[in-house]
């Protein structure tokens, strides 16, 4: 089973390729498959959390910058008498 995760924005640009290969010689049983499924679910959850965290940090850093730009524009407009 192959999982390919793409991160296309910000400092996490690139890709992480996780490959889980089950060997026929290992004798697949239900427990072995269940452990791999649990692991892959945990890995997917972890990477989704990292992506959400990076988006949150970008939003938090951009919020005050946009707020100050709007405030500066209002002050400039008010000082020039265009309001």
C-alpha cells in the first residue's frame, strides 16, 4: 500500500512518500494487517495536524499585518481629508 502526501505551500513545500510493503513471505494475518492500518492512520493524522498547524501559524502572522495595513490606510485617508 503506498501513500503519497503533497505539501504545496510555505516552508513545507515538497513531498513525503511513505511506502508500506507487505511481504508475502511474512504470511499476512489479520493482526499484521491491523497493525499496519493503525500505523498508517496515525501517520496520516500526524501529517494532517502538521499541515493544519502551519496554516494556523501563517494565518496568525498575517492577521496583525493586514490589520495594521488597514489602520494605516484609514489614518492616511483621514489625514489627507479624503473622508
